[in-house]
C-alpha cells in the first residue's frame, strides 16, 4: 500500500527524502532537514525503540568530527559535548607502566575530541528528529531504479518497508540515504557486494562501572608486545575497555582466546609487575568476561552512491575503517555534515526570495550525490589509510616501542594533524539546480 503517514508530498515543491538508519551520519543529515517545508522526511530505524540503552559500548570522537558538527550546528555540538568527557591527550605506555608517548591533542587540533557512550550519543543526535523516526522498521525492497527521464534525471524510487504497522510503500522518493552502518543491506543491494579486508587483528570491547579509583581517565594505551589494552572514562561513571591481539586473517576467535586466563596472559609482562591500571583493566575483563564483545578488525572500499545516483551512502556504510584512530563515528559526523550542507544548498537554490518557489528544473539528485561523493571520497580514503598505518603496533611481530615512538615524530604528527585539525568540508556552491 502507499504510505499516507506524515507530511504530504506536494509535487514540484517538496523533496521526499528517506534516511535508512538513525545512527550518527543519518541523524545528523536528518536533523539538518527536519522541519523544512520543502522536505518530506522519513527516517527508517530497525531498532525497536528510542531507548537502545545497550547500543554498542562507548567510543571516542576525534576533534575533526566535533569541529565538523559545530560548523553545521553549534547548539547540537554543544549538546553532544555536554553528554561526554573531553578527549585531550594521546598517552601510550608499556603494560609495566613504562611511558612511551604522551602529548596533548591541542598540539595538533583546534579543539578537543570527546569520549561518550553510544547510547548517549544516539539520544542527543536523535532528539531533534524523533517525530520523523519509524522504529522497528526495515526496508524490504527498492523499486523504480530506472534510466533517466526526459529531463535527463533518473526517476524517483519506491521504497517498501516493514514495521509495526505492517507492510507499506513510500512512493516518489527523490533521495534515499543508506546510513545503516558497515553491514548496510541497502549498500549491498544497490551497489553490489562489499569486499571485506581483514587485517590480522582481533578486538574486544567492554563497558564497566568505574571502580578504578582514578587509575583510568583520559584516552590511554598499554602494550605487551603486540597485545594492547586501551581504556578511558565515559559519563556518567563508566570505563570503556578495548583489547587487541594478532589473529591471522580469516581465522576465528576461538573460545579459549576469550577466557579470563588467556586475556591476563596476553597482557602480563614477562618478569615484571603489571602496572596498577593494567591490573585493574584485566581484573575488570575477568569479572565481566561473558559481556565482552569480540570481533576482527576489517575495512571495506569507499562507496558513496548507487541506484543511478538516487542512493546516497554515508557513515560507516560508505567508508568502513578500522577503529585505531577513533575515526569511525568521526568520519560519520563529517559525512553527515557534508551531506547536509550539499543537500541544503540544493534545496535553498530551489527556493525563491522569502522561501517562495521558483520555476526550476527538477532537482538533479544524481548530480547532487555525485558532488557529495567527489567531496568526500579522498578524505575518507585518507582516514582509512592513516587508521590502518597507525595499526602497525597491533600486528604479529611488531615492535610497539619503536613503532609507538615513530608516532611522535614529525612525519606522523603532520599526518595526524591533517586528520584531526579540521573537517575540510568543501563549499556546497554549485549544488543549486538551474532556475529560470
């Protein structure tokens, strides 16, 4: 059936946008479009409700992500920061406490990053778009991927959805946005299978109450050979713990590798006592071993558009990368902001003085998504490459002392500064449709 819920679509005056995924990138883009009289917005979210208190664990967002968000919405950036702790330092030690690297992010960035729970980030980003979100809903089909119309523009899409109200169809979709995360069904369906590259590293994540007595605070790492612990505090009173160890590409994480004894053995330095912070982290993992999330580090190729240009892919769906530099959600913020700037410029160009409609050619959505792709692809590829290069200390046979010290040298610091110092958002000029 044709969907009749929500704002009415006025042909020629309203652009119908469907965002699939109310994650970081999708929520930022949707928030920039919510409430516009020239947009009919629907946000499809497979999570059953707004709570999602078990969403992920925690994350750090780089300074570049917060700077990008502030350019789009200073108020939203301030709300996100108010729900987080600042990420201000880069600290690396051996697991016996020997310091290797410690420098303030202010040396290479114009603002602090943040440390935050996933659930808190979702709550803040989704608040402006709650009336537009359809929870517990998935896209089951996309129809109408056709050749260009007489105007030279690919025609609108029809989206089949399944949710609490049953099966429905949304017709006349001008722009479909895939923002469902790195395992995006829409990207796979409309852009082809996603090749996955495994990097020979296993990773675990855990969020626990902070009983460390101050041992854990800002972002810090501890190495025992290539075995790494990473931890930091997040509001309200939790510690996020990450552990990594080498694992051959394609090899499974065996049950024995997940046992408390195996975890402790990986991080215990030979012939030396473990630093108090590491002891607390290992004990916390042992106490909550059944709650640890396990995965393997991987990434996939960058892809920003499909379906004749009617599909825009953003966030982890567009540029899945390894988490070593905290750029997953960070690049999703950059994607969401860039997409919002380009889409709003296109829409503003279609409006007359005082917001009244002009006689315009149809909005060229395929050209719009092509411009977003051109603006973001090189930046996302750079973030992917640098994140992987920074993962050298996590590989089998690595020398964590040598390779960590290299990260304090000018060459790597310049690369990190290029990543952290700003979002490099392009001008959205040129996205406006031709009007007559």
